C-alpha cells in the first residue's frame, strides 16, 4: 500500500540485492527497498534536489547515479555523495537518462537542453550545433562492442563516436523510447507503435536496411510506455514496460512465427462459378470469361500478422504486399487467354526476405479470335482488303487523272482549231485586200495616157508601182503568217531576232488595221508613248503578228 497510485519510472537491483525504485508522484522520491525488507526513502527532506526521479544506473565503481527533475544525484554506500544541479552549472536540470562513459565521464540526457558531459568538475554541452536533431534526449546507451554511444531523441536515433554525432536518417520511425541489443548483434528499438528489430551494423551503414516490426497485431501484448525503463537480463530476457503491463520475451532466442504461416489457394471464382485445381494442380478457366477472382489465405497459428506478397505472373499487374489481416481475394479483369501463375509468399516487413511461398497454375482457354491460326488468317484477310482498297483508289485516281489530261488536251486542241479557223478567216480577207490593190494599181497603169509627157507619165506609173509594192509586201507578210502557223503546229517555229525601227513597225500595222476599221465604220486612233525607244532588238515579224492578232 506504500506505493499505491504512485507512478514508477524505473526499477534497478544493485549487486547487494537491494531494489531501487524511482518514483515520480506522491513525493516518495527515490526508494531503496533492501533485501531485508526495509524501506528507505531519499527525498528533498533528506537532501535530494527533487522528489521526481527518472531512473537509476549502477556505476562501475559501485556508486548509484540517480536522475531526477532537479539534477543528478550520486550516492555511495546509501549516502548522498554529490548533487549536480543548477548550482553546478546545469541550465536544464530535468535529466531523462544517464550513462557512464569511459574514464569516469557521465553523459546526461536532458528534457530540452541536449546532452551534458560531466568530466570531474567540468561540464560541457552537446546540442544542435554538435549534430543533435532534437535536444530532448530520451536515452543514451553505451555500446562496448562498436565503441559508440547510441542516442534516442524525441524525433530520431543517433550515435556518438569520437566526439561526432551522426543521425540515422534511414530509420523508418521517429517516436522511439530506448534501444536494446541481443546476442546476435540486432538492435531492438522500443517505439511508441511497437518494436523494430534490425542489424546494428545495418543501422550504422547509412544505407536502407531490412528490419522486422512487431506490434499488438503481431502478438505483442502492449507497446512500450513513454519515459519508462525496460530491463534486459544477461540471459537475453527483456522485460518490456508496457501501457497495460509488463511483457517478457527472450530476444536472444526469439522465434519469428512468420515461418509457421500456412498459405492456401483453394479455388478461383469466375462469373459466379468456382474452379478448383485438377489432378495436375492447375485451374482451367473456359474461354469467354473476362475476369477472375483468386482466393488466397494465410493461416497463422499465433497472433502474428506477417506481410503477405501476392501477384499474378504473366498478367503485368504490380505485386501486392499486405498484412495477413488485410489479405482479401484479388480480382483480375481483361484476362486474355494463356498460362498464368499466381504466387503467394510470406515476406519480411521490408519485403526483401521470403520465408515460405505457394503458387497456383491458371490456364485460361483462348477464344476463337485469340487462336494463332485465326489471328493469322484475319491478319491476311485484313491485309488483302487493304491492298484491294488501295488498288481501287489508285486505279480510280489514275483513270481520273488520265481523263483530266485527255479533257485538257481536247480543250487545247479545240481552242487551237478555233484560233486557226479564226486566223484563216481573217487571212482570207487580208489576202483579198492586197490582191485587189495590185489588180487595181495595175489597171490604173494600163489606163494611164501614154501620150502624156514622159515625166508626168513616169511619175504616175512610179506612184502606182509603189502601191503595188506595198500591197505585194503585205501579201508576202500574210503568206509568211500562214507559214508560221504551220511551223507552230509542227513545233518548228524559230525566232528571227534583229534590230528594227519601232515607228516603221507601228506604221505598217496601222496601215493594215485602219483599212479594216474604216470598212467597219470604226474610229481608229493611235497614241504612241514618247518614252518608247525608236529602235529595238527582236523578231519584228512575230511582234507584228501578235499586234495584228490582238487588234483583229
């Protein structure tokens, strides 16, 4: 009844068989329950800096190191030897953990001011500047094997080596309480959500590591209580101070019951029908079924809740890793015909270690359109249809293009014939004009009075002869035009380039056109740009023909 409703943080047995009880409430302070049954209480009344004690640690020289909210108390032979508090230079006197180091040094973990290192009367501090991620230090544990000090802060796990603090950033959880080690070199990290177990060397490697995790779903009766101290016996027995009581496990001889999980895949469901493995161990699914549901079970003969990995090989879906308690039948849709293998296995929490496994062969029969022969035939038919369609399109395109070319050639021939007919019609009139001129001028010569004086008679004849000459030249030009038309049709037309008089060319054209204009009672006017050069170089005959064709 003495400690009824009293919160106890830590229990420690000294070499003499006395039990030291660190109480936190009711003002009992630090209690020594002797092997003879006597109770002795160390409180503020007896010189203690506080009645709220966190833990006690047995030093190598027989002293007892007691951490309290008022500082550190060192007892020897049941008496207070030294008190290290604010009077000694501590800024924060709430000591959560104490660890004896080498050469008599003491490491004090505080509730918000990092670590105090006590070296005789000298006190130094290690905080954020020295590498701590948090200055709330829950636990400091000396590791003789690796020559380091493990540090558990409020948000990380770190270690101190050669004066340098390093954070284990790859640890999967942040709210941890303390750390213990088994005989195999594994670190057991007691956290607020359970226990993490990993190789200590892997923790120090700085690389991702494999770990196991145990909580109430795995059979752990209770998770650790914050600010409590669990005890590890030399034989490997760990007494876990839990929220609902004390749990006991031997971490040196711990059996992972994950290997004792029985896996089963009894049947496959498809469209309301159940299909069971045949004598060959395979499940055959008929064609025409689009989706299947695979029923897999993991039976554990303990409260363990291991990780189960499931995947359908040959389907392409990613693998699924879930806890046994979360395992449900898996449904696969759009399943084509072929052979598949459904695999289940018990794996470690990290998923990289497999304990036992089972698999089921599933054969889904191919539908008519999934058969290779049908697919080849269908491919050939489609290819032939495409080729035939392309042939029809090309044929229609070629025929259409040929028809267009023929139509265009016919139109061009029609236009050429029309132009030739119009040209010949014009030429027939043009031919008559110079011939009539020649005949008329010749008639005038014949009618000329030969009795006239020679000079007057010669003048008249010369005048008529000039008209005949011009008419002959015009007739010759018309004949040349007709010959040129023949050359154009035969493709043998050539240009005859030479220097010519621009005004003579225009005068010759005007002379011929004016006659036509007068006959049709048209007014023909000529306006010559003064900027036109008097002499040009080219085929004046062709130019004359072009102008005459345009004006007629």
